[in-house]
C-alpha cells in the first residue's frame, strides 16, 4: 500500500525528529561498546564505521523521503489562490 504525499511528509518528520536521534544514541552506544571489548581502533576505522552507520539508517526509509521536497502532486492545479 503506497502512502499518500501528506502521510509521507508526516512520517518523514517523525523519523527525523524522533527516530534519527534515537538511532544516533544507539549507534554511538553500540560502537562504544564494541570498541570497549576490542580496543580502540585507528581513527580512520572509527570514522569509516560512523560514515557507514550514517548512510545505512536511510536505506529502510528511502521510499518515505522520496519526493518530499517537491510540490504536492495531489494538489489541485491552477492559478486559484
């Protein structure tokens, strides 16, 4: 079932305001826990880990964010205010 434009905008807002901060907290805690057991890696490896985690979070939500910045395709067309 495809989401309407307004529903996708609402979900995008919820994901960005609630989901993303929670993901950041869990990602940092997870990486810190992993590195606590394995020792601190070189700075480039830690940076690469955070870059990968920063890209991976969007994959499941790609369909929600597609076209959000565009005009509403369901809006009536015309010059009426």
